[in-house]
C-alpha cells in the first residue's frame, strides 16, 4: 500500500477514542493504523491500478513492521472470512491475530477496543456527572421569577438538567405535578435544557430528588444539580437602589481615582460570608476558570497543539471521502480521488501539514467580553464559563487567558470597575432585561515584524465598542452615563504605564436576545475627553469616521466597528499568501473574492491579477474595502454589497461570457430560492484606472432595497455600452477564493460555482472544517444521470447532519463537471484553542 511519509502519524498522543471510531463507517482502516510501505513501491504503482501487497512475507522476517497485524482486515470481514492475500496480508484476520498498537491501544473496530471504550466512557460519564452537580446560573435562583415570584432560599432550590428544550415553565410544573412532587415554584425558559425548582422544606427537597433522579427524556437521563448561591446579589441591588438618585453624576476626580484603584465597596472579597454568617463553601473553586473555557489547549506545549489540530483536521477530512462515496449516484463511477483515497489512509487529498502562528500569546486583535456576574456574584467583565443553554451564565475575568492582550484585559478591568458604581442594571440573560451587555476591544497594529514577547508594543490604535440595551430608559440619563464611561476609559488609559492607546469609543444599541447584534444595529460614537497625559487624539462625532487601522502584507486596512477582520493579523498574512500561491494567479486572471469582508484577501493579491471582484453583504465592510483600496492605491478592484447567492450567477455570466444556455441555468438557480430577495442595493461602481483613483459608488447606508432581478439588471447595465457591446474585459483564467463564515457557503452559491464550467480552480478557506466538508461534498460529488427533485414537505432534514444534508442536496445537483480536491493545509490562527483555519484547493 503506497503511502506518503507525510501521512504517517507520529507516535505522539492521537485524538480521543471518539474521533478514532469515525473510521468505522469506512471499510478501510484509519490512517493511524495503516502500515507504511516502501516508498519505492509508490513510484512503481500507476494511479489507476489497484493497490498491491508486498510479495515478501513479513512473517519470515525476524523483525516485522511495528504496525503488522494491528488493524483488522476489512476485506476479510466483508467477504465472510476470506481474503485473497492469505497469510501475507498485513492486516489481522480475526481477533486472535490482532496485535496492540504502539500506543497500547486496539483497532477501534475490534471487540477489545469496544469493551475498553465502554469502560472509559463509564469513567468519563461519572466524572461528567460529578461536574454537573453544580450549575453556574448566576441570574436565576436569587432573582424573582418571570411573574415577579421569588425563588426563596437557594439551599432549598435545585436545578434539573437535560429537560426538553421546547418546554417552558408550564410544562415543567405539569411534569412535577404528574410525578406527585410538592414544590414551591418552578421556572424554565424555552430553548434551555435546565429548569429551576424551589421547595418549602428540606423534606420536600429530599423526596423530590429521590423521585426525579434518573428520569429519562429520550436518550437523556434527568440530572438534579445544585445551584451556586449568590450572597452578593442582594447587596448589589440595595446599593444600586441607594445610588440611583444620588449618583447621577460623579466628579472627574473620583472617576480618575477609581480608574486606577480597585474599589473595595460593593465587592465580595475572598472569604466572604453568607447572610447567615457562615463562610461560603468552596464549590466555586472547583469550577473551571475562564482560561479553561476559552483556551482549553493552553496547558499543552505549542508543538503538541499543532499535532493535535493536524490530526483533528485529518479525521474531519476523512468524512469527505466517506460521504462522497455514499453520495455517488447509482450507475456512476466513483471519482478517481475517492479510489485513490486508500493510498492516503482515507484522506481525499494530500494534507501538507499545518502552518504555525508567528505569535502565540496575546495575538487576538478583537476580544468580546461578556458582562455578567461571577460565581461569587460580583459584576464582572470577561468570558462566560459555559453554554447558556446548559445553565451556565457565570462570567470570569480574562486575566489568565493567553490569547488576550494585556491592553484588552486592562480595558475590561476599567469597565468592570466602572460597573461597581453604575446605577444601570447588568443584562439578565434569563429574563432578557438590563442595560450593560458586552464590551468589544479592537486593536490596530502598526507595520513591522515583531517577536512574540514584544508583540503588544506594536499596538497603536484601540477601538472600544460597548453594547447596551436602552429600552425604556431616559435618554438624558443614558447620555450622561456614556459620558461618565468615556471619562473612565480615558482616565484609566492615561493612568496606565505606559499610557494605553484609545482612538474610538462607540456604543451599540442592541435589543435582541443574543449578544450577536445585526450589522445594522444603531451605532453611536462617543467623544473621548482629553487628558494631560493622553495622546490628544480627537474622535469625530460622525460614525463614518469611527475606525482604526491595521496592516497585512505591507498594506494598511481601515476597519469599522462591525467589519470582519481576521483576529490574528500575522497568521492571516501566511494564510493569504498560501491562498494566493495555490490559486495560480497571473495578469490574465480574474479573481472572485467571495465573502470578502474588508477586502483583505483580494487587496493583498490584487497586484498579481488582472482584476478582483469582491462580494460582501456587510455594507460597512464594503465601504471599508473601497477605502482600503484607495489608501493603498489599488485600482483594479470592484466590490459588490449584497448576499453572494443573489449576485454570483450574474457576475460570473457577466465576466465569463457564458453561453445562453448556461445563463438560463444560472438564472433558474437563483430564482429557485425565493421570488423576491431583499437586501442592500448593489454598489456597482468600479475603482479602476478610468476614474483617476476615485470611487463613484454611493454610501452603503443610502442604498435602497431591491429584488434579485433588479440587482442583475443593474449589473448588466453597468457593463454594457450604448451599442450593446460589453465593456467588461474577458479573462482567460478565472479563480475564486471563498472565505465564508462558520456556517459555510449558501447552497445557491455552491450550485452556481459548480455549474459554471469556466471556473476551473477554487480555493476554499474555512474556519470550520465541518462546513468545508459539507460544501465539498456538493462540489466534488459526480452529478446523477437524472436529477432528483427534493420534496418540499420533507422535514427529515431537521435531524440530518451537515454532511447528510450535503449528500441530500447533491442528488439534485444539475448535471455539471465536479471539482476534485487536490491538496489541503491547516493554518493555526487560534493558538491555545481547538480551532484552526483550513485551506483546500479544488480543481476540475
């Protein structure tokens, strides 16, 4: 079996056993267990030939290969105990011949591994049950209920875990009554898996726990967990009530003092006591910290992190091979890349490794800090310790998170100190009420290469974005509170040594349930007061000027408050360089930058191509892209403000000069989704050599809503002269680089990319390898001889995985030439976390 040395797994610790069992779906063994063959055999094997076994009988050698007989033979099992290779087969013909691997583990498909898995899972379940004995819901038990009902003593309250998400409070009360359980109050919010029940006495609580523990809901068993008490909350409420009328204004001197000195009042120090005088239990010390929640790999050496991520990516890519094999229509031959996957241990293409990040610590140029309560009940600005749906709302400070810069941590601390004196409430995630919600710190770095240890010295600009919900509050009081906060930020930045940069302070008013605000959420720029030691920077009142700058590949980029920009600037340079290298660019190349954001990919590669077409739905990001092109003197870029699925077909038809039949097919694909597609009006102007470097586009904020047909008409009119001839140059080489969000490409975009034959090369950049696999299934699976039409009333897709949905959509893919994966590589943009960027080259 021919296998490249790159595909041989090192003898380091592999992925968890759950990831290894993914290989059970495939008849071929996992890459960990594939015995490497002599490289000489690789040269002697034709690509289309069936793999061959070595003629030598390793049993005759005194020292067989370390991986000899460590994997069960799939052919032996599939053919009812027969294998054409006989005793010379490298794989074990039964449990008796099976040998343990180098790391003392067994083939995950063997009975021994399954028994070991059950025992290991039992230990993991027991440990998980121990962790689930406490739920860090800091806004729930001590607060009044949705109807104002108090929950009572937290010692007589319990949390029920693994409840159905569709349940609300009435369903929970009905369930408890049916079980014959006496309770005082019961609360649950739809969408969560936890509910809260309080009792009148300890006897009621004990009886309820015995009755409820172990009740099953589907494949989940009901768990009864403790709720961390909040002794500090009542003090906070009383302090806020007392200061509501008296602390409308605070003099500048006290603000400056508080900005640099921790406030002792209204704080719970270590060793605080409950209302009854008893000391707080040490349950909170057992809970994980923000470092564990945000950077779970921080305890590992960086080299081990890279190996772990590489193995994880390889396991994910094997799903592409398995699902493409399943999705291949009946009567259609398997693609060559699927047949050759055996030689790569099940991988669809060569994985060329992982590129490490130039900076490992403090690399994030954007940090979003939640505002909430700590496990001790203290108002805190930091990171949540878990998922809200699982009953966790506790927030802890980011002081030990290695991926966050010291500047971001300092501003979070300044904001946290300010909240101790604020009369406005903190956002309650359970009742969806409150004022303070989130703090985002965006940093801009100056050009120049820096080492890891002095990376923060290059941070020259900082933008602060505070998210609030001002519903029902007096406008004058809100404005006064923002001015106080601006003074606190300015004083805290000036008091630091050296002084912290502060260029922009923006307030975002968001009324939704989640902190993820829409791109059109109202923004308000707050002037930053000058201080004696500050840099005397002025911030314009116009939100259009609220922006900072960063550098990638010697280009300067302007960034608005809501625009997307890669969080690891130096690693992004390597990512874009790799994408440009694989794209095969030249002067006759037309580059489509889909989901372009602020235009970073297209602008960094613009000097290597004839023209760049960027597509982005965020209006402020498109405005930034044009501004970035102007700042850097780039004149061969055009940016379209729209959803990619609305305009990609028209743009490809416009620049590729496709036939009328293909044009009709593209139009049919776009109109099949919805009859009317609303969105931003397309910015159809082009920044090129004909307009002397100036853009004639309208401001995105002034755009009106249009449907898909009007969008296509505008694109056609902008590219056609009066005599009907096309003004758009035609390019010989057309390449697309896609960098979609975590959800991946829209199905319509996938169809358009697949059905436009002149598009021969596609570079896919993904921050979520799972969505890359799903999109690649549709792009690379052969078309069926007869296209199937999906059933509109079929709701089975709700329970499908992303790969299952992709296989389902592949059945209705119009007849077209599929792509094939050529090579892939991971780029670590997020050290200390399990995430990384994935780059895959697709060609046809």
